[in-house]
C-alpha cells in the first residue's frame, strides 16, 4: 500500500464515492427513541484499507477492517465521530478525524466497518 502525502493529493486521487451520514434520533411506533442516519453529503474520496500494523499503531486492538478516507475540506460539514461513512454498501463508524491545517485542504477520516445501512 502506498501512502500519498495529503498536501500533494490531486483531484484524480479522489476516485471513490462515499456518503457521509449524520445520526438522527426518531421515535418508533412504540414510543421508543431510535437512531437513524440521514445523508449529509456524497463526496469524492481517496480510499485506502489500513494494514494490520497501521491498525495496531492507531490503538485498535481488535481485528476489524479499517479504512482511511481523504476528502476535500468542506466548511458546511461539521464532521465528528458521531457521523458515519457508507462506502461500497458498508456502514463504517468514524473512529478518528484529522482536520485540515493551514494550506492543506484535506480531511483524513479513519473508519471501521460496523453497523447496518438503514
């Protein structure tokens, strides 16, 4: 797996479509509060599976499929670990976000498979 410096990404590197979803609390027919998700945005992303070594270095002790996504910074998206990513039909919980720094317009998102697509 090759890693591209995030300040050197070009539009062509963003070759995968992902959905960013936000949690919404609703009430079901029995009056129970449930959590659903609504799509905030569908964006182009660079998607890379993280190696087992990278997963362990990131502090995740359990074996799971972790991915790193890089997207363009968008001021209208206030991302947090409450959001989730849907990629290739799989819902992924966001475990880490690296927000842009001065002069680097990219957000790096680490997400792992888990959860159902509602």
